[in-house]
């Protein structure tokens, strides 16, 4: 967290020149925030660092966070579902039979 704060402070003090192209991180590249990653990717924890990972598509398993702040405790975070999708209990499961959640249309 300290490295992230230092990097943020430095980036505010020393903005990139306008002529310097801004390159967004590809899948697997290290990042500090999702804006560091290319479109379709988010910045998520992987062990003790963060890397660009793909935003989840329809049918992919997602993580439902019941309590605010629990996302930071995961060693392997998943990105959120893509726009227009929500993380919901898998359809067809008996009430409470499965905790599996997938990205589904709103």
C-alpha cells in the first residue's frame, strides 16, 4: 500500500509529457489501478501484487462480496462482471444449494 501511495504522489508531481504515448498494461502486466490496464481489463490482486486481468464475461464465475471491504482480503481477486452483467447465484440451483455465482445479464 505504501508503494501505491508513493507512486500516486510521484505521478501527480511528474506528469508524463503530452508527446509521450501512454501505454496501457496488457493481461498479466503489473498495475496500481484499473486505469493502468488496457480496455477489457481491470487491476486485481494476484498474491501480494496487482496485475491486469480480464473483466468477466457472461457465464464466468464471479465473486459476490457480501460485506464492504472483503475484496481486499483475497489473494487472487477476480475482476467485476462486464457492463450489463451482474454477479448472481447460478440459475437452476435450489435455494441456497450452491454458492456458485456467475455473471448474468441484468
